[in-house]
């Protein structure tokens, strides 16, 4: 039940960010390599992307935004924050 609540929060945050012009930087996924006895790759598989991965990513973005806001509030004259150009 708690994970469903976090997923709802993450989906709301994603919609909010996209309405503000956020872009999606999703990659094609993560790959797992199997090595042979000589430590050379002999098989590659794409790892399955689960819905929870998107929830975790969105909550990590939220955590980063909170830290940036707290840093700016605590150190308004010396905080160095990166601002992106408008899309």
C-alpha cells in the first residue's frame, strides 16, 4: 500500500514537471553482460525495466530538488545551483 502511495506521488510529480517543460532523458535500458572463461562478453541481455524504476527515478529527482532548495535557502549568497535553458 505504501508503494502505491509513492507511485501516485511520483506520477503527479512527473506530470507537474512535464507541464513545466521537463524533457524525458530515458535511455534504452540497462544491459547485463555474461563473460566467457577469457572474460570476454559472450552474451548480452537487456534488463527488464519495471514500473517501480520510474517511481524511484522520479522520487530521486524530487529529493535533488529539495536539497537544492534547502541549499539555496541556507546559503543564498554562496549556493551554486545549475539552471538549465528553457526547452
